[in-house]
């Protein structure tokens, strides 16, 4: 069962209340087993631009509901391929404060201990043998809290795509096969329940360079494929256009459409624009020698640094700040909440990393 609720109210307490209501409406207690719960959030950016990361009040709603039971909770995400952002993001976005409030542990999956996983499933093509964070297998249940966004590689990202962040260090090497690998990681590590942060979403060149899109909804349920089908309709896409959903269904992930309670509509998200960086990357990856030199040697550090400088400096100063100012002029009650963390964030100066030397 999937439940969709609109947020009614003018402060973060309204968000928290809607999260807990939506979880209960979806019967979350039927899907969360055991005492150890891992919560996968999205912390793709250390810079606070509404819609890029899981908001602290949505996480707080989930933790508040879980606190009614005696769970041992860990919250986490991993660094992206090109920069170590997740720990600063957890601080800037107020995630660490929320975790502390509810006695939950925060972990950077890129620094966590790993175990070798061997997949014997014949339908698994790329993750036959892979090192994954051991904490994901120690958890009795996993809850994923994605943000609904467009995506410049996969068209959109939501419930299924959020587990891309289970790959701790090397997922950029799967960019050419992203859709299949998203399906395979969900097959390898099943998620028990999903709460979608569709309060402030992101449109355009997300996941990192998108701009805020207020949708004002919470979606919850245990059927991730069905949730992503709904998410695609909210964005304004046919889910058949999104290969990772189709490939997930073929792998038998949540194959039957769940019953839906609540309403939603096409919000007409602005789609990803042409990305020169993505075009160049995909071209270079198709040339074996160049693919090896740039993406599997020390040269990747330079490539990654250049991309990070574009995201964190050029795009942020020319587009990101403009998007923030526009958002702060809106009439949304999120403005008050985001102001607190936007003006308190720590920004990293542009420096050449020591790893170059």
C-alpha cells in the first residue's frame, strides 16, 4: 500500500506530523522487522540548496515515529565519486542535530567497513562480486528517504535510485550501465520501507545542479517500483521512459502495482538540460584506453576536482545562489526553516587538494 499526503500547515511541525501520518497510513510497522534499522538519506551536496538533499524535518518525522519503538537506528549516505561531501552535508543540512536529538548514529558509508558480496543470481550482470558496507547487512530493516528529483543521467531519481548510494566508492565506473546497476543493488540489498521527501524537490540538471520545485507532499509505502511509477507521473514522465524502473521490474523488484491512497498530479518538472560534462564523460568512457587512464588511475582525482569546482563554484555562484534567492522570495513556509540552515552553512574554499601531490 502506498499513501500520498499533502502537507497542511505553516511550519516544520506540519511536515513532521504529515510524515508520521503517512507512515502510519501505509502500515509501516508491518514492514520493519527486528531492532536494527538503517536509514538511507540523500546527501549529495554540502551546499544548502533546497531540494538537493533529504530535509532534516522529513528525517525528523521518520525518527520521531521510530522512537515510539526501541530501535537501534543508524542514518547514512556515502560520498559521491568526485568529492567527499557527505559529512559536511550532514552538518550543514542539520542532519547531525536531528540524529543527536533522537539518539541515532550517523555514518559515512564511504568510510564504513565492507564485506565481499557474491551474487549467484544469473540475472545479475554487474554486481556478481562486490564490496558493500557491512552495516547494510547487519541491519534488520532498511528505510530509504529519497528526494524526488529530475536526473541528468537517469531522467529522475527517487525510491529505487536512492540505493545507488549503497555503492561506497566506485559507482562512477557503472555510469554507462547505471540503470541495470540500480536494479541490481536493489535486488542485492532489499529495502523494507520508503518515505519520499517531496516537500521541496529539484528540477532541471539535478541531482547536483537542480533548482527548487515545491510539491508539498509526502509519499510512503513498501513497494519502491510503484512509488517510482507515481514519482514519474508527478515529474511528468511515462515510467516506460525510465530504464532503471523497467529493469527493476524485470528483476522482480516489487512487480505488482500497489494500491494507492491519496491524490497527486503532473507537476510539470523542468527536465534536465543538455550537459556538456555528461556528454564528454559518456564519450570518454566508450574509449577503453582513455576510460582506464581517466577513470581508473590517479587522473580521476583531477577530473573529479574539475567537476567539483564547476558544481561548487561556477554553477553555485551563477545559478545556485540565484535559485536560493528566488526560493527565499516565495511564500512557502519552508523559507523560514531553510533560512536557518542556509545562513549557518559552512562553505569550503576553492583549494587544490593535497591528493594531487
